[in-house]
C-alpha cells in the first residue's frame, strides 16, 4: 500500500530564531525588575527580623576612670567607652561618696555635637545650637529642651578611693557576638 496523496508532508524543524534587540531588552528589563523586587523585599525582611528579634544586650562592666581625690569640685574628665562614645564625668560635691560624681553622655541628643561641662554656669552646654542641660542632664534650653531630650546617664561607683564607671564592653568595630567570645580576644 502506498501513502495517500492527500497527506501533508511532515513539518520541517525551524531553526531557532536569533534573539532580536527588542526581545533581549524585554528579557533584561524583566530580570532587572525581578532582581530589584527580590533585593527590596529581602531588605524589608532583614529589617523586620531585626525589629522582631532584637540583638542580645551587650555585656557591661565596671572600668576605671580616675582617682576620686584627684577630681576637685567643679572639675570634669572626658572618658571614652570601649566603643568610643565620649562621657563627661564631673565632680559636683565633696562629701566623699559616689553621689559627688555624675557621668553623662557627652553627645547631644539633638544633632550629636559634643557637650561640655561649664562649672562657672553649673550646666552642661552644647555649642552647636545653644543646648543647655542642668547638672542632672535634663535639657533646659535650646532644641533638646523643645524636644524633651536629656543626656543619658552612666552608673558610677567609688571603691577604695577609685572611681569606676559601668559601660558596654563592646569594642569599636567588633562583631555582635564578640562579647561572648571576649576570652578569646576578638
């Protein structure tokens, strides 16, 4: 038996078409959009994770500041924490106890300028925008007072005539888990 004459010939395989410029640009734009969406949602997921699961608190410890007798009433010392944050330690009275001393962050909460103690005016002063803080660190004038911001306070103790401050022990540029591995020197 022979093939029927009405049967169409088998279809020829077409050679793959070369990608034209329009097709390439459409594919590239689609990939760029998908990559941008993935990066955006990935960043959002990372931020949400940090918010929902905050890092563990850093280790804190007592570090030596000065011999208590070397600071006279009205004197102040700028102390830098291991992370590099400046702290003003001032002597306010001479009764002989830890209540004679005050340790406040030296960074203005308004714009981050450096605050210094003015013994003659009995205040902490920020020269950037005339921010004024009372001896306890409460804002009394300038933009920090308008925003209700105060200087953070650090705990102090006097032991055998030596003044110590409690600060976070995290070093500048140290990894987040560094405090747990402190014994191995990060």
